[in-house]
C-alpha cells in the first residue's frame, strides 16, 4: 500500500455528500430557468454538486483555427459555444463547481475562455482546468463547505496520446489553454511518481481531492484500458474521487481500494434527447456509498426520473458497473452497490 494512499486515507473528511453530473452541452439550447429546473432539488441535496462544462459560454465570434472548416463540415471536429446568459441558471440549479479541462474549452480562444471564467466567478461557481497559462490551468479549484471542509478539484484533459491532443489547445508557460495530463498511453513508475507528487501538492490545500479526467472513447459504454489504468493509478496516488467525462454516455463506476472512480456520467444536458443520470457519493467514516439518480434529457431540459419508475435505469447502471469487474478484474476493486436515492 503506497504512502500516498495511506496519507489520503487518514486525511479524508468523515462526513461528505457529493453529487456528480456529466457533460454540460448547452449549444443549441436557449438560456432558460426551465433547463435545469427538473434536477435542482437533486443538485441541492448534497454538500456540493459538480459537472463538466463542455461548451464555452461566450459571445465571442472568433473561433479556434486548430479545427479546420473542412473538418467541421465533415463532422470530424466540432466547434461549440453557447450564451453566457446560461451561467445564472447553472448557479441557481445548484452547481457549485465545474471542470473546464476538456477539448472544447478553447473553441473560441482565450477571449471566449476568459469571458466564461469571469461569468462563472461572478456567479460563485468554482472552476478549474483551463487558464491564461499552464500554472493557471493547473490551479486547484477549492470549494469551502459550510462545515469548513475544503474540497479540491483538479481538472485535466487526459487523452491517451499526444496525437489525440492536436486539435485541442494545451496551456503552456506563456499561453492560454487547458490543463493536460498525458503519459503517451503508458503509466510507468515515473508517471506514478509524478501523479503522487501532483496529488500530494493538492492535498496540502484541501481535505478531499477530486480529479476530473476528460478521457475515453465517445459513445462507448465500457471504459477503455487506459481509463482504468489511469483511474486506478490516481487513487493509488492519493485521490479521494476520480470523476470522468467526455464519452457522452454513461459508463459504470468502481470502488478501487474503497474509493470511487466514476468513468463517465454521460451528458448532463444537451439539445438531443438522452438518458442520463447523477451519482450521489456519501462518505461516512472511512466508507463511500453510491446512489444513482436516473434522468432524462428532452427538448433542452433535464429531469430526474420519478422514483417509482427508476428501477430499470438503476439496474442498467449496476450492470455497467459489473461489466467493469468482468473486463478489468482486480483484487482491490469491486462494483459499488448502486442504491436508490435515500433522504
């Protein structure tokens, strides 16, 4: 058992309730209080609710040049944005933090990114994963809860290979972009040492460390081998929760060494109809539990499935969790018992 993991075990707060949603795809959806009204009670039912803000919220008209018109026309690449007028509705719905370390945050360059970050900060929504330079992009987002617990979020674009990053805008020492965590598809001892130091640095500033990882293959319900290897390595490095996004569909979860890895929570909202859900993680003593809220997206609005109709979707999510155990067995891993939401 690694020193990083033991230190994290001792530092974890005794009581905590976190809610995780998926990708916020607001492109094509007009700003409205109705968008998130059907999930607001759920998002407010924990100490903190988080989602991945996949689309830059900006009025900027100058798009990235990394994605060519030909690629966009062929739908090999997408350039996305939505109105910054959505931000107040995100705040009212109950989102306290959003991850920005993704492949669309820079679709409208530094101007678009900064407009969005200013709006989020004004609304009191903590954000991490993109910034004016690599130091800013890798900054830990810290949320101080009412009881004084400090929850820290690191958000990174964690595609498998450097080639997969070519259409994104990684931050550098002197230029704006997103935070990147890339090891060329292989997690060796050097990579593990880097992860341990990275998480330990975050641990000094907070009581609970959450890693938001933008990873995986779109539309695939089973995580790929690299996701699983990296996710488990992040727990070994001392992370309390690993929370994945990018596939745009639900993927299962596992408890590795007793700590949750959520591989993908699908789309929190999109202009297209979808089935999705939320994970509510409760930490009591040294134990995590997972509750699943099935939800539906329709006509640019998202709503929680009524409890009496939620059993089939919850069973389907449990099956996704079991599939991870079948594909990637590990003596330190188990599928969570996916329970119905409790009061």
